[in-house]
C-alpha cells in the first residue's frame, strides 16, 4: 500500500512573494527608489521551480503516482481565471476608451492563452524598457506567465521521463545546474551595451536559470525531509546565512538598474543564486526567517501576489493615459494607483480566481443561479466585462495599424536611425583623417562675423529654421561648431534636424531608443579612444529613467575639463523621475564650469501642441522648436566665453 505523501506548507514563502510583487510594482511606479525592483520576477521563478520539483518528488518518493493530467488541470484552474479576466477586463477598457490599442490585441490574447506571449513580444520587437514610442500595451508584463507556463508544461514531463528511466537525483541536479549556467552565459553573450536588452529580458532561453536553480534546490533540499532540532551553533549559522543572503538581495533590489551591464553579465544570476540560498534558509523549520516572513500582512499580500502582479500594469497604463501629469504628483498618483490595484485584485481574488480555482462543473452551471442581490450584481458585472472583452478581442482581428502619433513617431525614429547610421560613419572617417578638429568653443570674432554675414547673403542655408529664432548668421555659424551628440529616442526623433543645422560630414549624432545614461559611458569612451570626441559634447539622456550625481560625475570625468558639455534636460511629465533628472543636472552646473544645462523643460512648458500624444517626444513642428532652441542655447553659451 502506497504511503500518502507528506505535505508541508512553508508560510514564509508568502513573505518572499510579498517582497517580489512589491518590488515589481514599485519598480514600475518609481524606479528611482526601487531601481532593481524588477528582480522580484526571479524570486517568483525560483519559488515555482522549487515547489513544483519538490511536489513531484514528494509524491514519487512516498510511493505515490504523479498524475500529469491532474497537475495540468490544477495549474489551469489556478492560473487561467486571473489571466483570462485581466485580458478580458483590459480588452473591455481598450475597446471603450483606448481603441488605438486594438491593433494586435487578438494575437496578444491568443499567445497569452498558449503561453508563448514572450516570444511573440520578441518577434514583434516589443520593448520592455521603452513605453513612449510604440509600446503602451497593458500586457507587457505578462511575459513572465508565458515562461512559467512553458515550464509547467515541459518540466513535469522531463521529471516523469527521468523517473521512468531511474535517473538519479544527483544527475537531474547536475542537468539542472548545467542548463542553468548555460542560460546565464547565453544571456551574457547576447547582451550588447547600448542596445535595448528586451530580447534577453523576455527570452525563455535567457531567463531559465532562475527557475532551474529552484528546481535544483528542491533536489538537494526537499522541504519534507528537512528536520527541526538543529543545535545552537548550526541554527545560528543557518540564520546568519539567511541574514547575509537577504541583505544582499535587498542591496541588489535597491541598487542595480535595468540598464546596468553587470545585470546581464552575471548580476541576475548572482541574485538568483543568492535568493536560492535564502529560500533554502526560509524552508528549514528551524529558521527564524520563516517566522519573520510569516504574518497576516505578508500572508494577505502573498496569497494575492499573483493578482497584484496581473493587474498592476494595466492599472498604471490606463491611469496614466488619463492623468499624464505624473511628475507633478509624485506621491498622490502612485498612492491612488496602488489603491486601485489592491481593490481590483481583491475583487478578482474573491469573485473570479478563488471560486474558479476550486470549482467543479456543477459549480460552473450554477454560477449565475445565485440567491442574493449582491451575488447577482457581481455575477452580472463579471459577465458584462467578459462579454465586452470577448467582443474587443474579436473586433481586433484584422484591425488596421492605428494611424496615430506613436506609429508616426516610431516610423520617423526608424527612418532617422537608418539615415544617420551612414552619416555617422562618414563623419567618424572624416574626423579621423583630419589632424585636429576646429576648436570652436568660444565667442565669435569680428572676422568670423564678417565671413558669416557674407555667406548668409550669398549662400543662405536652412532657411526653414529662421522662423524658429535662428538668424542666417546663426545658421552659417553652426556649420563650424564641432559637436558629438549622444542621446535617447528624443534626440533620435530630432537627429535629422540636428544634422541639418550642424555639419553632418563632421558632426556625430549617436541616439537610440530606450538608451539609459550608463550606456553613454561606453559610447563616449569609444569616440574618445578613436580621437573623434569633439570639443563640444551634447547629451540628451534622462528620458527613460532617473540619473544621479555619481553618473554625471563619471560623464564629466570621461569628457574632461577641456571640453564643454551641453546637457539637454528632460520634458517627461508622464514619469516621476522628471524632477529628479532636472534637479541633478541643475545641481551639477554648480560643480562644473564646463557644463551648460539647456532648459528644454522650461522652454516647452505650456506647449502641448509641440508633442506627440505621449507628451514626451516632439512632433514635426515641435522638433523644429526643440532643435532650434538647443542650437540657440549652444551659440549663446559660446558667446559668453
């Protein structure tokens, strides 16, 4: 007679789930504080890998039979009600209020149901880090569910095969570790500094290491076989290991930015190993960490962590589409968003996820046969949301690509990047050939003024910029200003105008979508090493995330005191870091005499008509104002010297 498998519920895992989901939510709300909050995802992956593997061998080791069909049914009942409801509820909102997001909605729905959404995102060029140009999807975060879904489908089958052919646990552990390390190495190989890392952020192949580390832990540290009764020193050592691992986890969550090359070159793997160690400590019955992470608050959040994760991003996207002045309310708006997330999650948990997770067919048939008026109202609300969501998904089939500002912006940036690539290389080649760049970093001489005045009359250039405040003499003079520019998508949007205003045969404009400040260090160092870094350096970074004084110091040290830096501050009213970025830059001007901040934020105030719908990227007319203003400020700064 088979023994019944022992089950041990580790209450401290609710605390770990709480840490994970709070980290992710805070990262999305304010990456300035929780710069590494996205590391909450590996926590979920590790717990899943540990629990599924532990459950399998707990069943098999005690003589039980692992039912693959029962496992799949339980997973579906546990995960699909919440996932389907967030898809349908968000789709219902989209068809009523944001019809521009109908494009691809049917594909998003189907690929989520089939657990391949992360690969759809990769093949369709969806960025996790750029939410301005063409990626406003409220479903971006659901890539994690697809990876977990793929794991739930494949891993139990592998375990059954391993068990059938009597493969030793030590070999299964070795297999898990080899594949895990290979996955981490593959992530490091694919990472390219300065390039949007979404491919490796979404990829199953590059994120598998976290899950497999959890699987490996279950093989050598099974929860049901851990015994209490450790002696004083051993218990102290266990808890000390817990303290050190937990401390390192928190340090990484608060410090490692999503753009940090270290993250993709071993940092995320180190975090996963550290979390794996902490999970091992929490799982032990003699660990006081299990008690610390076991309380009513953590239990409440932990049991609802799945729903909180599901609903957080749609709430943020939909809320911020209505209230765009996020930078003006850095505390109030996040508080409102968190309250909305909690309320919607609680509704879903009580009336969708829990009822369907434990439902039988008879319960489904009787779902709308409810007695109380409140139950009828709730059932009606759920039905209306679901029906509207289904209508939205069907309506999305064959929906044309929206002819809106975001697609126009994406098209323009792509066009500019392609055109600029050849010009940038030509400029580099020209600068290498010339022995020394003309050092136009000071006030215009009378001789230069006479020359520019004569040229303005005989060969006027860029006359379309004259109505934006640039005189023909200014336009002639700009052609002689040496410049190296590094920026993000805002600069990429205006790069065509910059290359008109300055001499595109000798000026480098290096701008890319999603670029963070850290990436600019390698870029500037490369130009400096090649001997093509101009006496004037223009930086347009800070749109995609906060910056700090240490980063500015690194830039200024690299550029050196003999070059002048022109830093364009940011107009990002839809993000909480706008004031942080601009405040740091303002502070930096007091420290560095060779730093001029071009106050685009102030200049563009009250001119919403200059921007696309995202209120961040200048539209065609706004781009003329943007580039002309920057050019005027550079000339004004030169005249002060």
